[in-house]
């Protein structure tokens, strides 16, 4: 149900803007990665001011790891429960 809704939305965007679905998918992937990119850049700027660039890399990597773990275990679990509840 939710997957069909997302697919229909992508198809509608494709028809409205006459852009191939794969390009819309790439744009969507980039847009959803912007928070991690901003966090990485800000961690690097903060720690480069303190002359501790290694700590900036560690913090940025930890943020990316935590974000991916959250997506993998929490967001996908919610999606599975919603699919089992409403999708059948």
C-alpha cells in the first residue's frame, strides 16, 4: 500500500515534469542524504578549528553509522509492521 503510494507519486512527478523515474530516484536519494552531509561538514569545520581533524572524522563517521543503524533497525521495522498490518 505505502510502496504503491510512493510509486504512484514518482509516476505523477514523472508525468508532470517529464523527467525519467531514475533521475527522480537519484534526486530523492541525494535529498534524503543532505542531513548526513551537513553533519559531516559541520563536524569537520568544528574540529578543524581546534586542530583536531581526526576527531572530526571520528564524529562524522559515528553520525553516519548511527543514522544508518537507525534507518536499518527502526525505520525499516516500522515499515515492516505497517506492511503486515495494512499491506495485506
